[in-house]
C-alpha cells in the first residue's frame, strides 16, 4: 500500500507541475490554455483511476481521509451530472460564457483537491 500511494503521488506531481506552469503562462499568453486543457484531460483520467485504486485501501486508511476520498468522488459525480445538464439545457443561453468558465475552473479545483488528498495520504502512510 505504501509503495502504491508513493508511486501515485509521484506520478501526480509529475503531471501537475507542468499543468500549473501552463496555467500560469496562459494568464499572459492565451494560447497556452489549449495545451493546459489537453494536459488536464490526461490528468483527470489519471486522477480518477488513481482515486479508484485508493478504494482498495479504504479499510487501512484513517476515517478522515476516507471522508475526503468519498467527498472527492461525490464532487466528481456531481460535476459530471451538472456538466451534462448545463450543456443540454443552456446550450444557447446568454450565460454560456460564464457557464463554460465555471466548467473549466471546477476540474482544476478538483485536481488540486485530489493532489492534496494524495499528499496527505503519503504523509500518513
């Protein structure tokens, strides 16, 4: 368990550092946001699979971290349901720009939250 959490944490670090750098550069040069979006997709897939892998270790993890992991899962599920509903019903709305900004910011926050959970788990184990 300790080795697997450590490996997941290091892979997550390797993916998150360029992503955050691209986001910071994207503030100045807007073209870098597209690269960050491509990298964000890969990070999202990795983080969902790594969170599924941590489900095997729930009985060995402190209850505080179990709540955080389940909170992450519920937030991801709510995000995808809201993404579907908003994309379906508000496709031609005047608030489409605001909705797209919110739908792009939430995955970044979710990835930071999962990074926090992994780093916390690594320190505990």
